[in-house]
C-alpha cells in the first residue's frame, strides 16, 4: 500500500486506487478493472469529487426502490467488491436481498475469490452464477445468473459496469439501479435509477437512506411516482461538461 499522508490533497482518491490495486492483487478485481477505475476517476475529477444534489436525488429514489421491491438482488463485480465490500453486505442485509457474484470478464477463479472476499466482509451467503438460469437479450458471461437471485428479482442493484447486462435486465422487465460516474454511459442511460457518484461515497449514503425509508413503503412508492431519471442525467451531464 502506498504511504499517503492523510494531509495529501488527493488522499481519498489515492486510497481508493490502493483498494482497486489490492483487489487485483487478491484476484478479486480484473486487470481491466484498473482501466474502468481510471475512467471513473476522470469523471469524478470533473464532478469535483463530491456527491452532488442530482446524486442525492437518485440515492433517495434508489433507497425507495429497494425498500419497495418484492425481491431485490445486489449484484457484485470485481470493482465493487474491492471498493465497497462491507457496504454491499450491509445494504443487502438492510433490504433482505441476496448478494450475487456476476462478472463480465469470465473467470471461475475470480468468481470464487469474490465470494471469499465478500464472506470475509461479513456476507452470510453469496449466490454464484449458474448455467441453469440464463438472462435473455445478452451474450456475455453476465448472462449466467442464479435462479434465487438476479433471475427472480424485480429490482437489481448493479453498481459500476458496462451496459450490456443493464439493458438485458430492463428488457426482462426488471428495474435496475446503478452507480456510474459517467452519466453518458450505456448503463447510466439505460438504468431505471442512475446514481452519478463515486461508489465509495454513494454506498454509505444509500445505506442511510434505506434505513430511514424502510418503515414507510407508501412514502417510498409516492417518491418513485415523481422520480425522473432523465432529469437527473441531464443535471449530471451539465455538471460534467461545466467541469
Ligand atoms: O469484474 P468484472 O469482470 O465484471 O468487470 C468490471 C468492470 C468494471 C471492469 C467492467 O464492468 C467494465 O469494463 O466496465 P466499464 O465498461 O469500464 O464501465 C465501468 C463504468 O464505471 C464506467 O462508466 C466508469 O466511469 C464507472 N466507474 C469507474 N469507477 C467508478 C465508476 N463509477 C462509480 N464509482 C467508481 N469508483
């Protein structure tokens, strides 16, 4: 781990880099995950590396959607597992959702490493992809899902990925919540709720909102009726372009 003094102006960003590098070293994160992370960093830089109002609106809608869901599921890939493992475990527990490993860059070994890593962060159970349940409308490795998790879910939380599965999930009639620093990505544009923020900042806030909202499902449904993801994306894109 890099010896970064806490006073360094880029402290948070450098520690997050360390977490991704550690993920690669542990066999949890794909080497491609480093490239994806760099792209995220560039967008985060333009957004001022802080959670903006449009992200807070989306976080609130995501919390409402998760608490109002009949069968939510939380998908975990190599980058999310490296950056926010404990937060994903806590979120899944807060909404009684299964955690399911689902990765793009196919590797049985890495799937197992992610499961071990999530267990080490407190996950009681982690679902794995199977050949018995396959998503339609998609050809990549992400089509292999678990019959008790993503396959059966009405709402799927898919932080940080590229767009092929997000579209397939939406085409399968599911609601998708994503976290993506790029408001112009296919995932951002296709998801039902798009949180344009760093997953490291968004997850703790999302967990707080879920805990606040979970006792009032009617209020959560009312909020969702008025939620406009297009407006959130427009505001996020404006913020990126204005730098
Ligand atoms: O573990 P795997 O095999 O499933 O692979 C995971 C990655 C992320 C490598 C894979 O899904 C991929 O290649 O994704 P993309 O197409 O690079 O898209 C990743 C998106 O996440 C980009 O739009 C980035 O801007 C965004 N992103 C990167 N880091 C963060 C982020 N969004 C939020 N928080 C971040 N820390």
